[in-house]
């Protein structure tokens, strides 16, 4: 029954996606056509790209297991959007063409900047992908009773096939439809849940504290170390402005004003969704129960589907699972394409072939990189079993905030920024955050089963983000680049005109 | 004033607005995070049964993000866009 509903909804959502994508293909491709995507559409697409398995499965799971602590993610994932709005969106639209590295490289030397940006983007994409795999693997494990490891492998292959054969359809429409489905699904689930508490959220929170104690309504053990809280907070806030697949979306709109409008819509939708996660998380805590959620998955990722089952039965479980699966599929498609673009476009063409690669060869390399990324995500998805997916995405945010954000902001704002500084800061940000993640308790204690970890924080942002800024400033001051400085006036002017 | 100077003035005005709003958002958000880090008892305290200070402030941070964005969009749509449009012809 559940499985039948799951497939019906998957086929249904893929069906509308297919029809929509076909209809718009005649009207030229969005990325180059420009001027076709409206503010509302792009706002929904941004929300669709942004609200991954982490937002729906991960946060609901964290809140259901840790109460208030999980809300730190809801809030942190949202406050990045004002930063994107005030500092990034409009300059990005006016200075670049396809990717954010256009902006960083605008007045710098192209190749070194693009290579470093590609490496950073790949690290971000990889961690984001792992999180989606963990979420999807758990979902299939819950629905079909398959072993988690097999579930991850199967999901990985299905998603690879989707991206490889339908890659071009994974454009704006997929994200728009998925965003609408996810918002509607979450709203429905929250409404049915609240109906059991007389439509009073406070009654729900009271029920939670009656069963698990008042502590669930305040900060607890998830952020026991104050530095952990700050590190996570910093990474979540600045990470959004460094996510390659989100930044790419600003090139689908015709001008800066539409970019602005689309961020307002995105923030409205995403904020509304995160307020719903308050209800979903506490709802699952009360109506499903923490032991039951933990028994299904140690990371709590199945809280929202289990809540759907508890309040709406098997059919509703099928529906919500399908929504979650479609969400993951759409995000994986967007991520893999962004990653494959970085590998084939920036690394292969620029570094290996020095700019001389045919279309056919580029496409082949892009396909190859997609398979490579998919295989990597499957392997690591299995290794990260039992980790919460919102936490995993938090790591991707930390890498994005360390690798991409400083270089992006400084290239727009700082006259004295240089090529070498951009390159070194992106590499320092990428590798320091990767190293610190490797040395963190999550890898050392949870996964490798060591007794202690070299680095105490679970999120590296507090160290790696300032480090990346510091490297940029020191390198710029030690090795000035007069040509780049001279071209800053051009940046200052172009930033204002579409 | 010639067009180049006007653009320069508008440029600094735009960054002033952007930086101040960013700082405001950071103060609100990191204020919240610092409370999470250092004053757990305060956030656990109940305003009314079922509603802790933490949950209330958390929801207000989201609302604050909306408000800051609304302020920016109003300024940019009403003030900045008009000036840029006027400058476009003269550059």
C-alpha cells in the first residue's frame, strides 16, 4: 500500500516535471536565454535547490531527537539569505555570466582562480551529495526494508541514471515543482499534526515537555561546547553565499532587480518552511516517540516520514516519502550537474586541455565526472551511516563558507585583492575545512571508532573561515597585483548595471 | 555633479546600506547563538506554558531576517533603482 502510493507519487511528480521541461525546451534554454525566469519562479527554484533532504528529513529528525537544538539549524539555514541578498545577489548578477568564479576572476587572472574555485566547489558538492545519499538510503530502507547499504547503492545508481539520461531536464522547472510539492507536503503534514493539538502549537510544545521534560524546549547536549555553537552558526550563516549551485541560479534572471525579487521570495518560502519544521520535529517527538525514531535510524532522519505514518496512515507515508525522494532527486541532479560542470569545464578544459576541448569531449568528460561523483557519494554515503543529514549539510556549508565566500566577497569589495590571494584563500579554506572535518569527533570517534579526536569541534567553520580571510589579506598585502587594482574601478561601475 | 561622481556617491550609499543591514542581521543572529552557547537557563525559561524564551527568540530571528530583507528591497526598489536608471543614460 505505502509502496504503491510512493510509486504513484514519484511517477506523478516526475511526469509533471517531464511535461514542464518539454514545454519550456522549445522556448530556448533558460541559462542562455535569460530574461525568461521571473522573480517568483526563480525564488521557488532557489528554494527548491536549497531545501534538500537536510531541511526536511534532517531538521525534523534533529528537532524530534534533541528538541530546541535542532532549531539552530532551521534558523541558521535561513539567516544566510539576507547575507546573499545584501552582499552577493546583485553584484553576482551584474558581474558574471555562468558561475560565481566569473565574478572572482573578473579582474584577476582566469585560470588559477577557476581551478581553485572548481576544487572548492567539488568539495562542497561532495559533502552535500553524501548527505542526500544518507537521507535517500534511509528512506528506501524504511519503505522497502532493504539493508541500508544496498539501499544507498541502489538509490545512487537510480539517481545517476536520472542525471545522466535526463540531465538537461534538471533545470529550473524541476526545482520549482519540487519546491511546491515540498512546501505543500510539509504544510499538509504540519496541519494534520496541529489538528491533534487543537491547532495550537503551544499545546504541542506543552505535550513535548510533559513527556520529555522542559529541557527539550531549550538548548541541550547537541551544542554542549559553546564554541561548537558558534562554529556551526558561523558556517550556516556564511555558507549559503558560497554554495555553487545556488549562486548559479542568479544567472537565470534578466537583471539585478529580478535577482533581488527572487531572493525575497526564496527567503519567504524557506523561512515559512523552517517554521513548519518546528511543528514537524516536535510533532514527531510526541506522536511517534524518540525511541521509535531512533530505532529506525540513529540520525533521526526518518522522523518526518514516521510522523506522516502516525497521523495519516500508510497512504500518507507513501506521499511524504515520495515528496522527500523527489526532493532528494532534484537536489542531487542540481548538485551533480554543478559538480560535473566544475570538473569538466573548469578543471579539464582549463588545466588538462588548456582551453582546447571539443563539445563532444566536454560532454564525455562531464558524463564521466558525473559517474565518478556518484560513485564517491555512494561510498561515503555508506560510511556516514547513522549521521544526521542536516549535520552533514552543515559541513558542506562550512566548506562553502571557507572556500568560496571570502574570495567572492573580497573580489567585489576589496580593491587590493589579488589573483594569488584568491587562489590561496580558496585552497586554504577548502583543505583546512576538509582536514578539520577529518580530525573532528564525527570522523575520528563516530566513524573510525577512535577514543579521542584531534580537533574538538564538530563543525570546522570557526577556524577555517577566519583562516581563509586571513590568508587572502596577508597574501594580497605581501604580493600586490597592480593590474587587478587598476581594474577595480571597472568592477565598481559594472556592479550597478545589468 | 557629473555622472561619475554621482555613481560614486550612489555606490557608497549602496554599500553602506548593505553593510549595515548585514551587520544588523549578524548582531541579531550571533546574539541568539551566543545565548545558546552561554545562557542556556535563560533560553529554557518559559514565557507561557509550552513556549520557552529560546523558541520565541528563534522564531523572531526568522522574522527579523524577513524584516531586514523587506527594508532592503524597499530602499533598493524605490531609491536605488531610480537613480541607476537616471544615471544609465548619462554614463
